[in-house]
């Protein structure tokens, strides 16, 4: 499902010129939090029913960058009508996935992507990039789920069931309860968690994201062929 770079290769790229984003002070780094609502947690079966994203910078949310779209789909919805409230009637009024993912590809440029469970969303996005033969793009991402696991393991804490869900991670970070199961709401909640985790890790506005390489929360992924 795309290409995930090993830590050693990521570090070598970081020492070169093509991973310049992670050398930028966090105050000047453009982030884009992305969330997909899916019909399944299995990549082979998963189809996207909605997408949301929002940009941020210097611990601030850029609200006018907010984007949310329902995706026109006739896929089997599984639990989506119950969990996300997305019914066939709603999705019939949605937009074409190709157009929405093209818009996402443009929004990704020169941003570090922020996900909660990056490997799932990136694998599904890669499947879509391949399906529509979209131009290949290499992205840098920050995974708030991976950072949460790192922090729990650092405290020698056993990970409880659903202990790294977005809502549980936010609660441990001292953030208020956020609306759930809407792609834009979840993207915003993930971006806020990212800011809180940076603070917990001692990352100041002058520090670059490369200080977090050792947590395995940062990675490099190739979307498309």
C-alpha cells in the first residue's frame, strides 16, 4: 500500500534536501490534518464516504481552510449509517471521489499531513491514487496515534482497550471532548491533539519537527505509482 520509508532512510533523506519540511521551525511549518470516513477498516474493502481537512500553523487552526465533502458512492456502507449518519440518500448527493482527492492532492503540497492512524488513511488514499491514476506524490506525515503510543510506552503504561482512540488521547492530553464521527470535526480534533502533543514533547516554536523522529510518529509515504 504505497511506500513507507524506514527510520534510517527517513533520516538520510532528512539530512539531504528533499525532506526540508522537517527542518523548518514548527512556528513556520504548515500542517494539514486530514480525516477519512470509511466503510471498512480493511484497506481492500474500504471506500471513502466523506473527507475533511483543516490547516494549522504555529499552534493555531486556520479555520478558513476547512474543507468537508460527502462522496458519491454506491458501496456497501456497513456501519457507516449508524456510526457516521451517512445514508445512501445523503451519499447520492455527494461529489465525485476523483475531484475531491484531486483537491486534497493540491492541498497537501508543502504541508506536513496530520492523521490519527496514518497507515490506514494513507493506504486507502494510495488505493484511490492508483485507481484514478493520479500523479505520484511523496508526503511527510505526523501520526498522533503513534505519538500517543510512544508516550504511553515511555510511562511504562499498558495500553488499555481503545486506549489510543482519538477521544481517549485527547482526554489524556487535557483537551475537551470534541464532536465525533464527522470527518471535519475529527480532522480538527486531530490537529488540536497534535498541538497538545508537541507541547507535551517540549517542542517549542523554534524547534523543528525532526526532534520527534525517534518517536516513530513521523514518516514519509509515497502515494500513487
